[in-house]
């Protein structure tokens, strides 16, 4: 694999229609929102979907959800114990080489060399932290979102109990429509340490552009969440002259003139401002 060419910045635009993009378990699983009423998707949720796409591509992933396990390991500790080289380091106990442990883990799993990972387990003296080069912000919607709550009923009893009606009430929450912005970056210096390559960056780009494939559920029906546009800056230098914050701000998203309540991606106007001393971005429009 070839070394990363230079630092990478990216901005992703996601549309949500009649779906719950990321429920808050502490708020009745209602879609997450900020104090300003804007929709929010946690960075952890986005990374979970990226990991799922990596698995679909045939890549080895360390942090797998239980319903998508593809290696027979039912825990992170089991996944470590299955790797012969890592076990050799674990057996050394306090004499284990953390750098060697991290090197093996990064070589084995793409999500470790991308996002980093903390390896610390009960009963094992080895404790290693890996700092990953890929950072992703939580997604925030351009405008405040309208959360709709729908009352539903269950048509059958869960248990065989006499005298109990089957029509148990419940609530389902979803967003009428929202356009979310995801911002991220790939640090070149950290990529050198974890071995995150240019090929890995291309895999990440593909994962982002196809983020919701094989992600359907009752809360997110097929077609209800869509990647609309990906803007990708491949810098030539490890540390570009232009800061990541300035690069991200160059993407301007606003409602088209005359649109009071947006209902689709087409109701927004996307503009990418040119920045002096900055590489031209690759703009991938997917709708």
C-alpha cells in the first residue's frame, strides 16, 4: 500500500426524509437535536456506519456490532485473542511492547488505523492506546428540524396472559425533512504512525459516498436517508497553508430564494468558495 499523499479534508451532505437518523436513548429514542432545534447525528453513529461499509467491502474491522459479526468473535477481547501476534505480546505482560502491539493491531484492522482504539481488558496487564488520523464531527442540520411523533399499537401480546389486551400503545418518532452536514479530516502525521494509506483513504471516500447501503431499518426505511454530495480536498502537503476550519467553512449551504420550508435537497443552494493557496476540491454529486 502507498503512503497517504497529503492531508485530506471532506464535507458530506446527507438528506433525511421521514426517518429517525439517530435516536437519543435518554429521550425516548427521539431524533437527536441541539438546543437551537437543529437535528444532530453523533460522530459515533457515523463511524458505526463507516465500519459497516468497510465490512461490506471485505475489510477487517475490529469494532463490529453483534448483528454484523463476521469472524465468530463475540467480544473485542476475543478478537484480540484470536490474533496470534497480539497474543504473543499479551503473554509478555508488563514487558509487552505497546508500540509493537499498536503496529500489529493497525495492520490487522482498518478501523483501528483509521479511528484509533483503546486496548484495555480486565485481567490483562497490557493497556495500549492508538490515536487515529481520521476525525469526524457530529452532523448538524442546516435548519431546525420538525420532529413528528406517531402513536402506534402492538397487535399481539408478548406473553400468554389472560385478560390482557394486545393493543399496547407505543410511539414512533421521525424527522419530516432535514439536510445534515458532516465534516471530517485525515491527519497525515497520524496516518504515518498507524499506516493509514492512500488506498485506505479511497476506501473511506467510497464508504462515505455509500454510507446508507445495507443500513435499512424500521426507523430508517430504504431511501429515507441519502448521501447527496461529497466534497473532498486531497492536499499535496502534510500540513497545508490553509487550516481545516477554513476549508470546511468554504462550503456554503443555504435555502434557495423563495423557499420557506425545505422539503428536499433541491431546495438548497450549495456553493464552494475558492480559497487562496488551497487545492481545488473534488465535488462528487450523488443525487
